[in-house]
C-alpha cells in the first residue's frame, strides 16, 4: 500500500485529534527523511526568476561590451587618421625629394649637353685646324 493510502487509513481509523496530528507529523517526518533536499528544490517561480535575472545580466553585459567595442573602434579610427596623416606628410617629403632629384638630374643633363657641345666645337675646331694644316702642307709641298 502507498504511504498516502496508509496515512489515510490510519487517519480514518482513529478518532482522537492528537493521534491524527501525530500521524500527520510522522508522515511529514517520513517524507522529509525520504526527500531530505525537498526544501532545496527550485520551484517554477524560482526558475523563472533566475531566468529573468540572467536575461537582465546578459543584457547588461551586452550593453557594456557594445560600449567597449565603440570605444575601441573610436580609438582605432583616431589612430588610423593619425597614421594616415603621418604617412601623407612622409609622402609629401619623399615627393619633394624626388622633385629636387629631378631638378638636379635636369641640371646635370644641361651641363652634360653643354660639355658635349663644347667638346664637339673643340673637335670641329681641331679638325678645321688640321684640315687647314693639311691644306697648307699641301700648298707648301707641291712644287
């Protein structure tokens, strides 16, 4: 027979209220002995309350993480702009140096062309003198 039916039978058999109270107390004691952690069991309300509390905590953590992500993004954007500005400055400096080198190359080319022109004039002048010397020698040698 089940414990509940046994308790019911004992309660209906006795007419004394004190005896009935003792039987009920004994039944509760047996129940607590059989299920010692009965008071520790979570009810559906406890579970729902914990669920709501956890959902709230999750939202708070998500909000905090979103804020931290935005702060990191802002810091990275600032750093990127600083790096871009520094690189632009360095690029301008390199472009200026390239322009200076190009000007120097142009000056060297002009000087080279002048030197080549002067050398060509000397060579032509030398050839002209040589031609005149040969002509003169030809005139002097011919009887």
